[in-house]
């Protein structure tokens, strides 16, 4: 029997160390993407470092375990700054047979997909020489399983992925390498879980193994027995990975990373980082025993069947042996609450046996049997305070009979030993006797509004009793006394409440209107507004503008990057910063179906704060003259700031509006008068220069204001009031009349028409439809001799052929243009 | 998209390639373009023959996924290309043309000179001076027929070496580092700072190069510069905001610089004077 075991062990050893043939006469360039500490991931671990170590592992696997001729690396350390041209020049000058570029991706905190991008021309055909697609098709499966993510974008041609319209391939390494090539994106370094795993040395071996196995398969060779067991050790209740857990497999041990061993390189917070990852190579096949121990946890013992074909993943959820304790309470100990408005909230250190806790609550003085509810995986208890008395001191005792789900008795005094009660004192406040106050409004009293259907915003400083709102707010035409048709929505918040009136009819230019709030609206304690509030305003008479939608979000938010994707975004708490599609908080003024919700968290330890919520599309473009860039913004009253950013044709390529403080709650139209409002300061030259298109919404923290909040955006658009006519940059007096062919043509929805006037005089340019009916007058007035251009906005016209006509003095000229929507 | 323009010694023809360095194209002074080969990799690191009759390059051949490289001459008179070396999976050095006008290539690590007249090669250094990258170092063969190996920055890998027309200097890059000029006897190292793809003026007095930035996926900016052979008078030649110029090379009279604009795939030329 011993002999058989010995032979089996010898066979296995030979099998594990056997060199794989079939790669002779072949070589590869491994390209660890980026350089030094570029593309910093969450928690200060950069993509560049991860890709370097994955590359080193892959090189070692190929050199040590196969008969490959040579493995080259474009970057060999964390100091070199290797440009894109050097990466491909190095491979091309060597005449290498293959190019593999290693990367990871950036995005929101929850995104973590895998992707292989092979070289592709805009025609859809694979790059010549072929091969990158076939390799990518193999790699994507192994990489996705190895990274343990079920979300996969796939093996995709880079032109299809990025949307090339001509030429290609899109990626430099695919376009400029003269051999088959591909680029891997192994998860997201902006994903907290992924990037804490990326820090681990052996995790990068795991990624490299997936490429090694893929190359072996691509070369038609048999993959060796893997012999790798790996997994993540976590706390069974919180799901958090455990640092310093000791895993024993087949007589060898592996200790999961700790602050002392690894994480101190990336954080000064000794409790922040954890991955719980363990990894064993050369594990024999069959059934293996595994044992895991960690301070404060019961020892775990089990067996694992080794996979013959892939990694053997075995995650271990450890049971905490520590007794439960009260982690947080609201109100804080010694603090107070409003009975019936503020509830009592107790959060335990772990999920509790709810019945034992409910039966262990003792109030002095007694409060009867208050309503209780549990949340957060039965860790948080909320007690309704409706039956509590005002201005009373209470003591709450949670008896030691309260237990967690593993029957550990409560550790009430937090000394680490269970079996003692928890005691807290709090008081209830005197009744609120101050009525609600209106703290922000749109429009302001006597303001002149210019939008046809304004959204009225009335922001109060506390939640309101909705039953008292009916018949208290009026919106009337002052001259006729008629009520304006509106849809009223009430939005309660924690510290604020908003009433929005969505106007349902066009207001009349030059007319006075009145918003009136009658007395009687009450706060939650029944305090009523005592005096009427009147907000008179005027509908401006500058003209009825034409509004063009940029994005109304009804089609989703796929066109927007998550905030972390932009390298300009700084100073955020990435876990709490993200964008979502929302179907509840909507601009009812336009019948919107969806909006974009943006949650943000600012890192108060940072010194700079900016969210660049980027919109990568560069169309539509919009004019400057007589144009307002607008969005509906549901404010959170935080006092933080918002601004627009546009792409422009001047130095720096970007300009911003001035910061606007978000001091309102609920919906409000935010606008930038492009021709007249000041330009803010960012990376442009402070001057708007055509062509303009939207770049981003931008947000920043106002120091001292709330660092957590939620905003909603809807109906990003621009509105043009009248035609736009500007003198062309080409100065000088032309020698003859001229009417240029519009550009672009066909167009949608705007196009530019240039014209030349050699003699000062009256000029008329009009647009006619195919039936000869005049549909627009673009210019009608005196013009000095010169070159001009005018932007024709046709968003309100149907597709079709149109004629435009220039008349000046005796000169008459007409041309055709095609509107295609 | 066209890239890597290089003008013929007599200035009458312009050779260039396309993305992936596949094939070679020739444009004459009437702007007529002819494709002289579609061979893979022929467009990377090619050199004009001094008599303007053709181009020496290192095309690739594929047997399945196995790649072999070898030296070949592509003639402009319609004659078939001539393979002047064996094709091997281990050929990692680019062929070239020495200052004496002879084609050279490496086979099994040995320098060979090829006579375009006799159409034969032999194991020896080419006439004049030649320089090439071998095992990450710069090799120079001298007029005396000696081979000198230069390691300008110890432990660092050299790429993109180009010998000046007078044979006295080599411009090259260090992987992950700067652009340098060094005398072909291994002395007088000059650090030019960041720069890529250096190319000499016909009179050996200037080098033109590109200075790029990238985001790891695409170039984000690029401009073309010139600098004197002694490292002085660094001059910005382009100041484009909407173009990405790459692969600069001098015209035969040294007055212009040809480059590829990868924003639209065109080949352009610009005065070699400073940008206005």
C-alpha cells in the first residue's frame, strides 16, 4: 500500500512539474499596461502595479513550464514611464509573434466585469495578422472564472466596443503592433473588493494563470493538472473578509493579509483594508482537508474535492465567538428626541434573535408596548416613540437574556464577556412650537422668468403635515385672476420639505403672476404658518424660445460615465458615489419617465473635491448667442455646489459656468445664459468659443456643509431665443454677395449658413418648405458690409427639403438644404 | 490610415505604410500612390536604398501562429522582391543600409552585407558605418570592419536607434526613459529628455522627434520637435490642437519635415522652422 502511495506521489510530482511542449519557435511580448503608479485604484493601489506583477507571473509560468522561445516584457519595474509608442516599437522591432496587454478597468464602485479587446477595423473585420480574436475568445472564459465574476462584457473587437467610424483598430496597442494582439481588462480597480484582492501577491498569480492556461490551449496543448486551492475567508455575519486568518491545507499554511504584512502600504487606517484571500499551489488531487483559524472565531474544519480542470475555490465563512453588543444608538446616550417624530434606533454588532431582544426591553418610566421593527439583516431595531411623553427622562434596559442568532448572550457593558444588560438614558424634548418657514423659492419675488412652463419651487425648513397642504397654495394670473393649471407634488426630506408646482399651460409673455401660500400649513407637530406669503413674478417678453433636448434620461443613463471613471473626479467616498436610473423622482413638467439619480459622498480628509459627471457624446452642438444651457436639478438643500461644463473650441477645450449653491430642496431649473453669464474657471481660457457641446455636470463640496447627499437630474437641454447671427471671424468687406451651402448638410437639428454682403443695407434670409411656405425668418434688418454666419435651429420642423433665400438690395439667391431627423 | 513616411534620398519619392505596418506604399511627385507590397510588418523599420531603386525591410511570414522574420528588398521597377536572408523565428534585428550604401542584416547573430549589384551576401560588415539594435544594446560596425557594442545606460534597454548620415552619431531611446544621442564610438552621451522616434536631417546636424502623451489606450497629445546634434536649440515645430502628428522625418533637402497625422490618417509636411 505504501509503495502505491509513493508511486502516486511521484507521478503527481512529475505531472505538476512537467514542461509543456508545443510553444517552441514562438514568443510573446507581455505588456503591463500604464506605468509607475498610473491609474490609481481605490485605496491607493494602482492598476500599473497590478498589471506589472501579473505580467511577471505570466512570464515566469511561460519560461519555467513551457518550451517557449522567449518572453519579452515592455515594462519591467515600477519606475519606468513607458509610452505607448515604445510599447509597440519594442515589440515590432523584435519581430515578436504575439502581443498581450494587461489592464484593469475603472468605473463605479459596484462595477466589476471582465473584457478582452482584440484588434478590429471599422469594417468589423479582425486586424491582420489574425489571431487576437481566437485568443481572446479563450481568455475571456478563463479570466472571468478566475476573477470569480459572473458579469462579463466578453471578447469584443475594439472598434465595435469603442464605436470607430473609420480606420481602426481603436486601441494603440492593437493598431500599431505588427503582430496578433489583444488587451485584457481583468475586473475594475475602482471596485473595493476587487482592488483589495489586487493588492495580494498570489491573487495576481491567479490572474496570470488564466492567461497561461489560455495560451496553452490556444497553442493546442493540454492544460496540466491545476493543483490550486484558493478562496476568501469571511465573517459569517458581516460578510467582511478576515485579516490574519490561518488556513492549513495538506500540511501547509497560508495567513491572509494583515495591516502589518501588506495593507500599511496603502492606508494609515489599520482597520480599513481586508481581502481574506488565501492561495495554495501544488495541492495533490482528490479530497483534501482544510482548517481555518482566526482570533475571535470558532475554528473551521472541512474537506474539499480538488478540481482536475480549474482552480478549486473554497470560501470559508467563520462564526464569530464574541458576544453581541450595542454598536450605536439614536438618539445618542444623553441626547433627546421628539416623541412621535424621531424614533429610537438601536444597532447591534451582529444579527440578533429578535424575539429574545423584543422580550428583553424594559423602559422606565414604562411606555406600554411600543411598535418595533427590525432591519439591516436583523441588526437594527427601531422603536416607535408615539406613546412616549414629552419632556421626560427615560432609561432603557436591554436585559442579558437578549441573544444573537448563535445564542451568545448580550454583552451589555462591552467588556467582551456576555451575560450582562445594556442600559441607556435619553430624554424627550418639549413640544415644537415654531411653525415651518419658507427658506428657498423659485421664482424670487418680482423675478422675471422666461421659461414657458416654469416649475415653482417652495422649500420649507422642516417636513409638513400633508393633510394641511390642500387648498393652501395658489398660482394665479394677476391680470385675469384665473388659476394657472399645475400639478402639485410634495417631497418630504429629513431636514427639508419641498412643494413643487409643475405648470401645465404656457404662461403669457409680459404678464404678472402670483404664487400665494395661505396660512394654515402645519409642521409634523401641528404648528401652522400664521401669515400669508405672496410671491409675485412676471413672465418675460424676450420671446418664446425653442428648446432642444440633449438628454432627458428616458432612454437610460448608459450615455453617462459613473463619476469615478473620470480622472478629474477627486475627493469622493467612492462607496457612496454613483449614478442610477430613477423612475420616481421626475420632472412632471415635461411628462418625464426617467431621471438620473446621483448619490455623492465627499471625503472630508481630502483637500480637493470635484465630481465630473461626464457625458462623452459630443453632439448636439449648440450656439452661444441667445442660448441657455439648462437642466432640472432636484436639490438636497446641502449648500454644496453645482455647475455645467461644456466642450468648446478654444484653448483647453472646456469651459464651465460659475458655481451655483444648491440651497433648495426639490426640483428647480438651473440655467446658464451662455452669451451673458460669467464663465467660471477650470481648464479653459474663460471664453466660450464655438462649437459648444455638453461635457459634464460638475459638483463640489462647500467646506462645512453636508458631505453625503442625493441629487436628481432631468431634462438636460438648451433653449434658443430667436435666431443666432454673428459676424464671421473672416473680417473685411467681401467683393460680392454670397450665400454659402449650409454645413452640415443634411443636418439635425442645427446647421450653419454663411453669407457675404459687399454693401451695407437691409438683409433678409428666410427659410421655405418644399411647398413654398415660409417657415422661418433668420435675418431681417440692416447689416454692415461683411461676412456673416447664422445658425439655423430646426428642432421644431419636420424632416424634409427646405430652401433658404437671401435678399439684399437687388440681389437674390436661393439654395437647398435637407433636414433629416 | 497612413503612417511612417520616409522620403527617398533624391527627394522624389515618399514611402509610407499603414496601421499595423502592413505593406509599403510609394507616392511620386505627381501624388500618385502605388502599393509595392502587402507583406506583414514590411512597413516597420524600413530603409531606402541609396540609389533610390528600392527599400530594404523585414517582412514577416506566418505558419499558423508561428512568425518568421527575414530581410527583403522591394524594388520600385516592378521586379519581384528579393529575400536576402533566411526567414527565422529568432530574427530580432532589423536590416538597414550603411553609410557606404550597402544593405546589411543579421543572420544567427552574424552581420551580413548584401551587394545590390551582385545580388549576393557575405559574412562581413557593410561598407562605411552601420548601427542597429541587438540584444537591447546598440551595435556599430565601423569602416574598419569592426563591430562595437555600446551600452549607453547600463542595464537599460535601447530601442529605435538611428545612425546619422555621416556615421558619427546615433540617436536612440531607452525603454521607459529618454531620447539620447551618442557618438558612434560610444562616447559623448547626450540626454535630450523625453522624446520618441528620432530621425536625422540629411546633413547630420539635427534630429527631429515626436513628444507624445497618452492615457494607456490612445495618444492624448503629440507635437514634433527638432534639436541640434549637440543637444542644443530644442525647437517646437508643430503647435497643433486638433492633429496628432507622429513619425517625423526630414525631407531630402532638410527644409521640411514629413509626418503622419493619426487623427485622420493623412501624411503631411511642414517647414522645419519653429512653429509660429
